[in-house]
C-alpha cells in the first residue's frame, strides 16, 4: 500500500538524533590522509558486490495486507477511511497517521522519499553507502580508535591526492560527495585543497579551500 498524503514533520515528535548512515567496521576498506598539516580525513568504504546490491524497491519482507486487520503500530482498525499503508523500513502495515513521515531508504532500493512508521524514525540509513570526507581537528584520534577497533587490519594511506568513490545506480542521485578527487598542496604556510568533479556528474572542474 502507499501513496496519498505528504509527510508533515511538524506534526511529529522527532528523535533528538536522526541516523543518516550506518557503516559497519567491516565495510571500511581504508583511511586516507594527506601529507599536509590539514584536518582532512577520508573514510573509504568497500563497494557492495552485485549480490549485495539492494533490490529496487524491496518489498520482500512486507507483511501481507490481508494478514492484519489492525494497524501494527497504533492498533487502530482499518476501514473505509483508515487505509493500509506499508512502512518501507519495517514492512509493517499501518494507518496513515503513524506512517506519513517520508525519507529515502537507499539500502532497500528506495531512492526517493518513502513512508516509514513512527517507531523507526531516525533508525534507518537515509544516505547511500559511499566514501566519507571529514574535516576535523581530531583526525589522529579517530584514526587511532578505528585502527584499534579493527585490530590494526585497517589500511592507513598518506597521499596528497584523495580519490573518492560514490554510489552507483539510483543511489547516485543521493550522493553527498563534494568531488571525485581532492588534491592538497602547501601554499603560503597553509594547506590548500582543490576539489575536482569528474565522471557522470560533471566534466571536470575545481575549487579551492584553506
């Protein structure tokens, strides 16, 4: 089921913290740092294999409409004015009032905003699995913690050229990567980063930063 009502976030009491992307340690392939005295850290993730790619609009786990007579969240009876709607994340059958919050769910093959039920708001990854680029004064501490958690198996590289990989297919529309490549150089006692966008999303370009 689905369709009809747009989400009204103001009507919801949202969690204090909303998950954007869950990344398991086993999904990290390496940590990338530049050779300059900057605060940039890139987390490189393993691209999923074809077998790990989500089904487009995965409905395989949905509860069948006819198997429930009441909303699985509010316990309200379904009827002429209380239609059945599926939560795209949990698969539960719900009334509109508790399933009209909309988010993309790239891990389940939903790349446009979709219904989720109130109990799971803030728990689903709404961003695609892709390399992450951080600017943080705590990069050394983050590297130390992650290498310790992975028992030293996580590769750490130092290079003034960082190449970043984003998602493919429908998830590419959700990418937050600022560029496909970042180059670092020292200039006037400070580090300058140049961002270059290449490939499907652009033909090449650049920008500077300090």
